[in-house]
């Protein structure tokens, strides 16, 4: 009897394992690649546009790098929904960092309720002064390095954090001027550990194994949350005392919405998690994009000269660095082309994840089974020659005609109603920053620089230039 029981258990386990590894019939005709061999991906993306791969934690996944199909999946938000973070991200420290009660991972009524509060903040008209004063701090710091090679990412990240501090908290963190900025140093340490330590991304179960646990990272995460919660507590007290000075910042919008609308009321956990994720999504992605754009301007001086010429012409050749107005920025059309090409070739958010809520057949005939993880690979789509001829060539003019196919294939913020909420804010910050920096500096890169031929990447998920050094020379 015991033998039959053991045999039955063995057969049951074997059946479960077989089903776990078995390719769903709908996916059998899609080319497969091993998930650990990166060089397979781009060649298969270029050839097939859609591939499948297997992970021990997630089973069979579908990756899409065909620009047309990426757009299709992104716009079908009811079918291809944001995955449950608790299921999609098994790492407890990742969940602790991103939170599980924020708009980026919410669906349905929960997402709509949070979006009602957040949308007005990011759909307002931005004063260029919001960005300009923080950029002046960056210029002051770089002037001290005149003529030298500078690791540019650090100060750009600090500047972007200061800008976002004003947007979210109505607080100037002064990270650019203060090397000991608590928020910046906490965030920088956490971000490096999260996105730079690949082994824990590939094998998150290591966090539960003795000698592989990361107590220092867990402690930093606690300090980070305490810092955010302390500001939240202070703002809440100001609201109760009637001294809250709302300047259109996100935290005030959250708190005032809770006072004015029971229907759209957010829990303190939801507010905290949204504040956390907007810091991550807002300042980190923009600063990485700006660093990449400066690299390409240094690498292609003729493009830098053309853009600077338009900036100076639009601003009437100022004697000192001026903050551009919105109208002046409209008279720098080449700026948008340069920014678009930088975001295409170095898509800072390399992919976004979706999960199919039902079985669906895409326009290319491929059927996606229910409960399948679908990865919209923006990096792959933007570097696919079928969508962008000569994809590794930095060519801003490819976007000159807004009606051509390349312009239609451009989607760094994704599309549909789940498009990036902060896209308008990010683009404005990029425009103002470049307009001011090009007034003051010339950027160059030597032929022996390790990034000269190809920009190195220092993390996965959120794409960040690795140890990028650019020579900065102040203009007379």
C-alpha cells in the first residue's frame, strides 16, 4: 500500500513538472531562445520579431520586439494587463522597493481611482523655471571641472532628483550642491544594488539563502521608507493645521484629494508606494536619457554644433546662461529630433511586462494563451532594422517627417492608456536641460575613451550608462 502511495505521489509530481515545462500548443511555432544567452535575443528579434523563452520562476514567456505588435499589445490594456507584482517579482526586496500598491502595477478600478488623483499633476503646463534653477546648480558644479573629463551621470542624477523633489514634495533637496544628500545617497545605493547586481535578478531565491541575504540593502530600504514617511507625516500635519502650501506638487494632491473625495481616497500605503515609484520612474530614467544624449552630442560634434546653433538663435544669443521659455523651446525643432533618437537607440526602460487576462490572437496570427507573461521589449523594437533601418546609427533626421514609419514606430513611453504618466514632464526637463547646458558648455569624447565606439551599459531593466566620462569645456 505504501509503495502505491509513493508511486502515486511520484506520478503526480512528474505530471506537474511536465506541465510546467510543456510548451503551450499556441506557442509551439514561436522560435525559442535560452533566457541566459543574451546574444541570441537581438538576432532572433531582428529575424522573427516574437520569441519565447522559459524561466524556472515564470514558466513560458513571450517577448515581442516587432514595433507594430508592441503597439498592439500596449493599446490592448484590458487583455494585456500589468502583472501582479507579488507573482511577477518574487524578490521580497524588489517588492519592498517598488511597493505593491501603486499605479504602475494596478489594474481595473484600483488603477482608475489612483489615476484620477495623479493625472492632473502630470497634465499641467510646466514652468521652465521649475527645471532651470536646479540646472543652474548643475552648471555651477561643472564649471569647476572646466577642461576636464567628468563622470557626468552623478551630477545629472542629483539634478533630476532635485527637480523631482520640487514636483513631488515641493522641497528642494539641494542634492547637486550637497554630496551628503541623504535621499540621493540612499536611493543611489539601493538602485545600484537592485539593478546592478544581476545574480539576484536572475536568481531572487538567493535572498532567502544564508550567506546570500542582503541585510545592508534591507536596512537601507527601511531608511529610505522612513525618510519618505517622515515627509509624508510632516505634510499631513501641515494639512491639518491649515498651513499646507500646495504648489501643484504630488504629495499635496494626494492629501487634499483624501480630504475632498471619499470615493478617490488613497490609503497611506498607496500614497507612500506611489511616491516611491515616481521617484524611481521619474528622476532615474530622465537622468539616464540625458547622460546618453550628452554622449551622442559629444560623439557627433556636427550634431552638437547644429543643435547649439538653433538654441542660441532661438534665445537671441544671450551673454549669460538663460532659462528658455516654452515659446523659445518651440523654436528649436532639432532638439526634439535629437531627444527622440537618443531615446530610441538607448531606450532607458528596456521593456515593460504584461500578463494576458484571456487567450488572444494577435494581428500576426500568433495566439497568446491566458495567463502568459508578455514582455514588450522596447529596446528590441527600437533597435530592430525592420522598424529602423541602420538602427545603430545615431541619425536624428530619421524623425524629421512625423508621418513616416520610423516616427510611428517610436514608443519609448509605450502607448495606449497605460503610457508613461510623466512623459510630458520628462521631455520638458530634457529640453530645458540641454538648452541651458549647450549655452554654457562644449562636450567632447576622446577616441581612446572606452565608450567612444559604443556606449557601455551598467545595469539591466533600467538602462544606465556605465562610468561614462565626457570632457566638458566652458564656452566663452
